[in-house]
C-alpha cells in the first residue's frame, strides 16, 4: 500500500513538472513566433516562468531576437533534475548522465510538439465556431501556430472553403513525435512516462 502511494506521489510530481515544462516551452514558442508580449496570457506565462528562467538570462540571451536560449536551458535543467530525483526516490539509483541529458532533450521536443498539437486543435475549433474571435487566448493561439501554418498554406492551397494544411501539420507533428521523440526516449533508456505528458 505504501509503495503504491509512493508511486502515485512520484507520478503526481512528474505530471506537475511536465506541466511546468509545458509552460516554459510555451514561453519559448511565444517569443519564437513573436506573439503579442502584452497579451494577458503571455504576461501570465512570463510571470509564472520568470523565477526559473531569470538565472539563465544573465549568460544566455535570445538568438536572432526570437529563440530564447535561457528558457530552453531552464526547461532542460528542470527536466534533467526532476528525472534524476524521481529515479533516485523510486530506488533506481543514479541513471547514466548521457541518458538523462538525452531524456531532457526528448522532454523539450515532446512539450513543444504537444503545444503545437493542442494549439492546432483549438485553432480548428475556433475557425468553426468563432472565426473572427478577438479573445486574447484565441489571438495567442493564432499567433503561435502561424509560423508553421503559413509555409504549409503556401504549399497546400485550400480546396474551396476547406483548408487541408492543418491535416498536414498534424501528420508532421505525429511523425516527429513518433520518430524523433520516440528515438530519443529509447536512446535515453528512460521510461516514456518520465519524458512527457
């Protein structure tokens, strides 16, 4: 009974860490897509993640004013530490550092792909029910997915009123998740449950 409670506790801690990593990668994508910084949701994400990102900002800056290396580094360190601590508490001992580092990279990639996946679903629903929505959340979703959707729309023209580019985006996300994240997870030798949501 005690070991089951311990396992449930570790699972809960891992889930909370993955949600926080999700927020860190959302912050990274908001800057990468040049989303509205003054949007209240953007402000909330920055406020929640700033305590962890701040130490890295002193020596890591954004690349091309878009790709925030400090946020990526913060997410990587948070995930690596969490993997080591959870495995130690669970009684598996110290995992190989190379495997933990690969697991950290896999977790970042997984979080980014999940954000795009959920954002695309929200974008599709909004296009049906509220195509001209001006809610801050709707605007933010559109701004986040635009960098991946606009190249696809140039290649895949709409068929009348039907836009096929989200389907291609979903296929691309699934392939990247299965091939890249799956390969990294296997190479890390760490349970997939520790890597992502």
